[in-house]
């Protein structure tokens, strides 16, 4: 007779198995990425040295691209343009300025180099070999570079001008497992600024229960992908978000958000209430209720949200979960009013504004330390 196992124990076992599967898959993907980056680094260094010594020019690089394609048409990603991207990749990440900056921000292991070796297979009839010459001694790339893919690096290098931005998006792409399209979106809407800048939209209760909330929640979201009209109802906003949920979660700042339900029913006494959107945040292990507003933030909105959080904590939250979090998402908010409202609130709440179009933001360059420390800690725990 099979021994009955309680639900909580089963969930623990299942979680262990899933975590191991995800870890092994992540390690396999990481190894493949490192091998690819090794070849990219080698080509970038080799060609860079030839260009800097004036041995090669644009014509020779074009001839190299044609040669690779002719000798092995199965090799993709070695066009003339991409070879120059590899040179840019090598030149930037091998520079003393970049390496010193990484050493200041992260643990020393991220500055340590990964061996960049091109393996040759003598058993197979390879159509192309790049032979290393004494003039192109192969160096190694810093471990921090292996945190994301080459295509992501090209996007970062082409659209981020400061070392702060480049390092942030490397870490962020790794933490959130961003593909090229997702990273491009995050750079375009300036996640660096909206996630890391100093915020006054967090309640005392939020800061007490979740000290890292300042770099876990944005204070401004860009919902241009919803294609909302100038005037729209809360119902229209709600339904549009649900239809584009994947994009909305990315805009929230982390893929740790799991969507639970729209208009989540809360029964309190003989009355029924509905939370607009309910999520669960895996990293914080907490329910997150989001109330949507199409008008400017008003302090009374906070009272409604705190009531919903009380109902969630009493009737929905599980014993192993942390206090529920509340967010009011509105088109605008007077920052002084927000500061007053947040100052007395002991519930974990925050106010965030949404914009229907991307608005250029002033670059922030000195807010990376806390995020890097969080990444270091997460890396150690993993």
C-alpha cells in the first residue's frame, strides 16, 4: 500500500526535482554559450590585431567573410558586419578600463578569465581551420562576458554608451534569462534607469519587509505595446494587459512574476471585492496585487489596496509565504502626495506610473552598486 504524503511535502519534493532540471539545463546552455563566445573572442582578437597593425583593411575583412562562407556554408554569423561586431566585442571587453570597472563592482571571480580555445577535431574532415600565428596570441575573456549571448552583447555594445549600463544589462539579461528581443525592449525603455534610480514610491512597510524592493520594482512602466487610445477605461486597460501578459511581466521588471488571475475574488464577511490583477512573485515568495487606475493617484486608492492586502494575508496567503504586496498602477502621480501617503503606510505597497509611449529618460550612471551586490549574493546562493 502506497504511503500517503501530505501536500506540503510533495510540493517540496517536486520543487527539488524541478530546480535540479532547471539547473542542469542552465549549465548545458551556459557551456554552449561559452564555446561560442570563445570562437567569437578569438576571431575578434585576431582581426583586431591585424587591423591595428595596418595589415588588414575593410577589403580583407570582406574577403575573410567570403572565404568562411565558401569553405563552410553551414557556419552562420560570420558576415563582414558580424566580424566587425566581434572586433568591437573583443576591444571593449579586453580593455583595462572595463576590466577595472568590473573588478570594482563584482567579486573577483567575474574578472577571472575563461580559456578561449578553439578545439580541432582530427577525426572529422573539417572544411575550415583558423590557425593561430605568433602575432595573434590567444587571450581569454573575463567570466562576466559569459553571462549572456553574443547577440545580446552586440545589442548592449551598440546601444549602451556607459560601462554602468553595459554591466547592468549583462547581469540583468542573465538574471531574467532575456532573449535578444526582450533585451532590446528593456534597453529601449531604459530599464536601467527605472529599476535602479532612487525611489520615493515605496511604503515604510515595503522597505521593512522587503529591503531589496527598491531594485525589484520599477516606479514607471511603459505600456506602449497595449496600443491604448488616449481615453480608456480601467476595464480596457485590464483586458489589454491580460492579452499581452508576457510583455507586461517583462515590463514589471522580472520574470519572477507569475500571473494568478484577473479580478481575483475576495470574500470579506457578506461582501465581495475584486483585486484587478493578482500575481505571485517567486523570488519574494509573496502574492502581489495590482490595482489599475486611469486617473491621477489619490490617497484614498491606498486605503482600498491595503484592505485587499489584509484580505489576502488572512484568507489566501499560505504559511510559508511572505506578506502580500500591493501596487497601484496609474497614469500619473504627484510625487509629494505619494511621499506623504507612503510615509505612514506600514503595508508593503508602492505606487507606479504607466506611460503609453516611450519617453526618453535622463541616464543614471551611479546606481549600480546595490544591484551588483544583489547579483553576487544570488550567484553564491545558486
